[in-house]
């Protein structure tokens, strides 16, 4: 593991993917450890890990020493319930102490199921879907007014795209030519306990965003080379909203829960956590017996 | 001075101001060319406008947003509550044609629960100027506050010249021992008429222009209760959640009782028509209010109620 300052000094350089993979593996461990004693949205967090690690470690001008700098880049996590992936990344990159993750769901801290500004590095709270695309627009507009060079990223879930406010935001971003704004879609193909295409079909998603005026890149959201190839093209087209559709797998890294509609929110037993940590490293196949949370 | 002139002056002097609208420019026609990129029209997207206003406020801007009161307060309610209320950002909401001012538009456009729902948001402040003079005196303090604010825009002209505005303070127009009328917004004009009629009928009459509904001037209400036999609340709002409820809350908090006669819209939307007819139809004209209080008809003449200048 490299220290945070070195990681951020290496921004804009081609990084060794092994570094990113090592960080992502640690973040997945953090997520698994948070998936007990009350639990968290494990499946939705695991799908977002690699994009979040890539963005913070390599793409964004954002690190523990510039969190209030007006020239920093911004990341808004609109999807919200994947916040264990974000906090795990923050812990690995030094924005918060790793020990603090043990406070998950504690009344004495602020590490609960959705992001909030009590945690260093969180720009805005989320939880209600379809809000942060417009908040990100406001920040991007201000940067445009001031002629700044900051990049603004907003990560959204694919299920979140059911909300009409997301599409309002795409239209407004298009009207104001916000090419400093990047919407990243965690396309894990599930929303709560259903496949997106079985409920409110989203495909052809690429065409939808293109028709709304965005410049779209669709990639494998778990492949650091593809993430790098997509984001290095920023801005994708002058005067256009950037959209990255990152095809991902819910539960990525844990074969026993991968791409399962019923493993969205997980509250594993202590024994299951032990086995899943081994499974993450390819040393085990977990026999899960804990109850699943099914909301529909 | 008009609302637009005031906003022009302040926003040209202070780069932090960003003027926004959800495709409703009636109040701010000249600002696009004057403010350039600091004028933002998001189209008919109240939700996106509020979210973007929160984002601008994160960057130390003071966004002054404009939309029709009903769509601003209700279509975008959750965005206001979640994106401006939770982080207590100084998003300034200018709600156009609130209450009876939506006159002939119909119930879709009637914001007559806005005071109720906006004051229920922690950190939010709520204001209702009596007329244009009052509004121009109130807005500088509202806009310079660090809090989110909802203002019932009222561009109507009356002959009354208001006192300077102190945030959280009501404007005591008159004090009386028989009855005190508490009101806000455009019905202030009718309350003035009612006061004149009641006085000529021999009553000692108080009148208070509430101005700020949250925070509310509790002392002004308590003083009126102590001084007057009867308290009248007059508002173009549902009976639930507005001034009548605020008075009830203040009395309960201070363990006081009072005789209170409310004029409000009780479990109903008002009948759409041009404003003068609406005011009469709902029984809110100065003469009707006075005669309801008196319990008898008089020969007083109700002055003409002017039509609004906008039709949205």
C-alpha cells in the first residue's frame, strides 16, 4: 500500500493497476466487515468499488489535504446506499481513519447507511434518489461562471434512473453545455430486489443519454484499463455532458452473492463474514444461511 | 422601488447573487441581460432548479430562485426540504402568485398550504410581505441572512408606508382593546379597511402585519392577546397550518387562552375568478371582515380591490 500523498502526487500519471487492485481488494474487505451487526447494502456497494477507487486514486484532484480548496474536483454519490464503498476508499486513501469504520451504525458516529457531511470528503448528503445530479449541476454551473477547471462527478445507480429528476438534470446539463460534469452510472442491472429490465427497462441506455445530448462512454466498470480509457477522454466532447455507463456486477468479488436479486442489503452472521473474507481471496465458497432482505 | 429594481441593485453590487427561475420571468425580465451567466433559467424544472441552487450555495453563492408558489413549494418540496433544509443552505425562494394572487388559475395554482409546509422544514424561514413597499423593505434582510428562506412575493401597491423591517418582528400598525387583527400578505390591505370600519363603529382596534411567519413574533401575539378581547386571524391560506395554527401554538406554549376568530380557507380551495371577485366570494373583503366581527351590516363602502398586474 502506498501512502496517500504519494498516490495523489501520481495523479495524471499512468498508474500500476496492481496498486488499484490492491486498494479495491481492501475496500471490499471493509464492505464485508460492515455487512454485519445491522448490515449494509453490500451488493450495491461491491458493484461500485472499482469505479470509486479509480476516480479517487487516479482521476480526481481530491485528497485529504485539499478537501475545502475551491479548486478541488467534486464527487457526489447520488446512489447513496453504496456508501460503504466510498468510506472504504476514504479509509484506504487516508481521508478517514481505518479504525473509524468499526463505528458503522454506532450512535456515537455518523457512519450510517447513507452519506453525510460529517464524514470528511463527503460533499453532500444523499439517500433520496435523483437529487445529486441537480446539486452537481449547480456546482458545475458555478465553476463555469468562474471559469474554473474543476471536474464534477456524480455517481448514480441504474435503478435511480427511474426518477424523472435524473432526466431533467440531463436536459438542463445539456442546455447549459456542462462539459465539466460527468454522470457515472453504476449499471449493475438490479434495483432493490429486481432486475432493472424486469421492472422499468432502461436499455438501450446509451441511446437514451445520447438522445438527451450527452457524450456517452460505455465500459466494463470493473476493468481499470477501461475506466482509465474512458475518463482520460474527459471532456468527451466540447459543450456536452459526459456520461459513463459502467457495466458492473452486483456483489462483485463474492461469487456466493454475485448478481443475486436477494443480496442487495446484507446482514451476515459473524461466521459468514469470516468465510466471505476468505471467499474474496478465492479461498472458500460460503454457504449463506442468514436471512435475505426482500423489499419487493 | 420595485422587487426587480432592488434585486438588480443588490445582485450587481454583490457577485454572490445568482438569479434563477424555472421559466418564470415575470418579476425579473431585465435581469438576463444585466447578470449574464449569473442569471440561470432551468426551464420548467422546479426540482432541478432547487438542487442546482443548493449546489450553487455550496460554492458560496446566494441563489434567489423564482417560480410559481404552488409548484415551488409543492412540486419541489422534497428538494427544498432535503437539499436546502437539511444542510441549511441560503437558498432564497421567491414564490410568485401565492394564496389568492393566483386568482383565476384554478386549484392547481393555489398555494394555500405553503406557509404550513415551508415552516415545517427545520432551518427554513418564512415571510409574507403586505405589499410592494413592505416587500422591498424586507428582502435585503431576508437575502443577507445565512438561512434558507421562503417569501410570498407580493407586488401589490398600497398607500401604506411601512416601518423598516427587523427580522422576526411583526409590524404593529395599531393597538386596540376590543379586537386585534393579525394578518399577512395581500389581505393586509383588507385588514386596513376593516380596521377603519371597526373604528368608525366605535371599537378600539389593533392591527398587526405579521411579516415574518417563521420565526414568528411571539411577543406581538401575546401582547395582542393581553390587550384585546378578541383576536382575529386573517389569511389567504388553509385554516390548517397557517397563522391561526401559529397563534394556537404560541398560546399553548405560553399557557394562555384567547377568543380567536379565524378568516381562512377551511378545508377547501377557493373559487377561481379575478382577484376582486375572489376576495368578495371568500368573505375576505375589509367590509365583510368588519361586518363578521361586528355581527351586523353597515353602510360603509368597500373600496375597489384592484386586479393583479400579472396573469401566469
